[in-house]
């Protein structure tokens, strides 16, 4: 069976962008931990720490972003029973532009 449908994959991409923006805007590590882990989480938290070290007047306002989920090109593997669910997607952060990023989304039930 496929890990999920294309529509579900697009929903995951949209959800990730939304939660990531909300977490980044408030430097909310706990919220960020619901959508990132590993090295990506560590890099994001290091950005938070760097920003928090600046005087408030020197901090640049956070600019929200999102992936073009409608234009995403997902790769959805077929999985056997008991295998971890995941998918990959070629993504662009601009509508109508060719994908310039590759992201892997993996279900982490413990998070």
C-alpha cells in the first residue's frame, strides 16, 4: 500500500509550513519539536539562540514562507505492514517555479 495519498502528502507539506512559521515567529522550541527533529531541529534552534542573543532593536522581523504544496512533486513509496511511514517531495517556495528543494517527511509516532 502507498504510505499515504497525494492529497494527504500535500496536506502534510502545508501543515509543516504553517507550524514551522508559527514556531519560528515566536522562537517556540516546543512547537517546532512537533514538526522537526534531528539536525534540522538543531539548526533551527541555533538560529533561535543567535537571534535571542541580539538586542531587540537589532533583530530582523521574521518573514513567513511556505512551500507550494500544489506544485509539489511527491514520491510516495509503497510500504509493507509495520514499516515506518514516510514520503519525499521536490518542493519550491514560489508558486509556478520549478522545485529547488528535496524534503523527506517521516512519521514519528513518539512525537
